[in-house]
């Protein structure tokens, strides 16, 4: 029954302005993935949510950081707290520290998500642990705007072990410690996205030394039969 509801869910009604902006985004060509890393733009992203159930929990906040030409551009970060219909549980608030009043007073979800898509501009989205983040982001976009991201997703959880074969590092904390990358604040979407951006910089440098010179080479690692040196 839940699947049927999803299949026949009505598209949300949007203002003409929102429709125009979505149309412009849909007509925007995706950036080439065969250009070198130093001529490409990536966007790292992190989300804070009301829980870990990707089917029912909601996105509370989104943080995103652009990595352009292998450089983090702090002047062009993205951060938003989405307005919620009701606050999340007290235990959940203790984790991400986004209080009930801040949740109720957050920004309009449709406007915020449109600005997120306009910030990304179809560039590769980079996360550590893509399955949950991609599901939550795309579900929220679909329910709010009737659209999903047109960006390819790059998962550092799968990329890092290929670039740095090791049985020791498993979690994002493991890799951050190994690479001596500090996190300004845990369970903060923008701080986590910034830490992910620094991990991505390490990956891009390592990838170039292994002749994986463009986004397409990294995205191909998602394929089950990929082996280092075979593209």
C-alpha cells in the first residue's frame, strides 16, 4: 500500500516562480565529467534528520560545501534549517542540537530546497555513506518540489578504501583521524560537509597520482566490477 501511495502521490503545487526556476534547472546542462579535477566542481553535502528511518523521518538541515578546482570555497557554502511541522523528539535534539523553536522557525522548505539545487548546479554530490543521504535528499525533494537531484553521487566510503587500501579505517571518524582532519562540530550539517570536503581534497590528490584524473574515473568506482587501474 505504501508503494502504491508513492507511485500515485500527487505532485506538490508550486508557485509560477518556483516552476520557472525548476524549469531553468532542468534545462541546465550537467558539467562534463571528463574534465580534470582541477577544472571541475564538486559539492560535498551532509544532512541532519529527525531519525535514521529513510522512509519516514524528515530532513532537518542541509550543509553543502563547494570544492572548485580542488580548492574549498568557503565564501560559497550552503546551510539551511528546514521549517518543520512539529519538533523532533528530545533525544533527537540532543544529537544535532537544533532546538524545537529553531525547527518550527526554520526556512520555507520549497524555497530552501530550490536554493540548494541552484547551488549544486548538477555537479557531483559527495558524501560519506551515500545510500542514506541520497535517499533522504531525493525523497525530500520529491515530496516538496516534485523533483529529484540530477547530480551523480560519489561516496567516499567506497572511494577511500580503493585509493588507500586498509583494513583499519572503516568509519568517517577513522578516516578523519588517519588524515588528521579536525571536525569543527559533530552532527552539524555544515561542519560535517566541510570535513567531507577536506577528505575529498585528499582523495583528489591521491587519485591524480594513480592516473584517475577526472570525475568520471571516480564515479566509475561505484560499478561492482571496478578494479583500480581498470576503467
